[in-house]
């Protein structure tokens, strides 16, 4: 069966510091991968999605970037965090070529102070 | 473009009462529709989905939803609320590019 992991689970970072959040999927090959953010009162916002290694699309211009160094690894990064980057970050995967269910990871709670 | 509207950002129900969460969508293609549940500080868990076929779909934890094309609705119901149903619920539709469009979410509070 497939599983999705995210780490860290929680993170407190000062403004201006770098960020790296990691997501890995097990039990499937060439998944579509997604990064979402939930900010208070703003629902779920799609940040990035990837249909393959080095194939990443950005949905919203922002202070963040994403990379996919391996087939089942998706990383969310920032060089300098802003207060507005605080939120709950969710990674999700979907089977390649599918428009069916997305499966979500447990999330990372990021607080920028 | 696809979009989802969830009526009511907060719903309060008594334990044992009917749970009804409303979802309306707009879609230019035959929709795939989903309901997800999120407990505090956790990821989203799939409750149920409609892709094709039977319009009444049953999910986990006693929930079900009915796809009504004429009404562009996909309302979620559960006959008898349990305290463990307290959570946030999201309706979503897949757009023509395969990306999920989420509603704003409905927070469910269950009172004894």
C-alpha cells in the first residue's frame, strides 16, 4: 500500500531564515505530487504541483519554491521566510495520469516569528 | 472554470441528529467530486467520492453523498451525528486539468 510522509511535523522559524519541508511517497511510482498551504481563514491553496522529476508548476507567485530531486520526493523551500508564510503545509500525491483521488500527508505546522 | 461553494462555514448539530453539509459546484466537464475530512492538526482524509456510475455514494464513518447533476450539488449527509464527527469538511471538484478545486470548508461542532 501507498504511504506519504512529511517532516518535520512542526517548525518554528524566525523571519528571514531559510525553510526546507520534505515530502516522500512510498509504494507507487511516478506519482503526481502537490504542495498546499492552509492559512487561518483562507482555506486550501495549491502552491505547486509536479508530474515528474524537474517538471514543477507554480500556482501562486510567492516567496516559496519547490523541487523534486527524486521520483517520490518533493521539497518545499524558501531562502527567507516572511511572517505571511506561517500556516499548515500539506503534501499530496495522486497516481500518474489520473484525475481521481489525491491522498494527503499529515502536514507540517510552520510558525514564522 | 470549476469552482465549489460550501454553504455554511460552521454547522452545529446535536449528537444523534442528522448531519447535512451542502456543496454546490460548477464544472465545464463531467465532474469528479470529493468530500474530505480534516481533524485538528492532521491532513485531509478522503470520506467519499463520485466519479461515474451510481449517484448515491457511501463513504467511511457512515457518511454518504448524492450527486445531483440537475442541481449541481453533492451534499454530504450522516443520519446520526457522533461526537467523533467534529471536524472540518471540505468538498472538492477536479478541474479539466486534473487539479482539485476546494470549497472553503465547513466546521462541524457536535453538542451532547
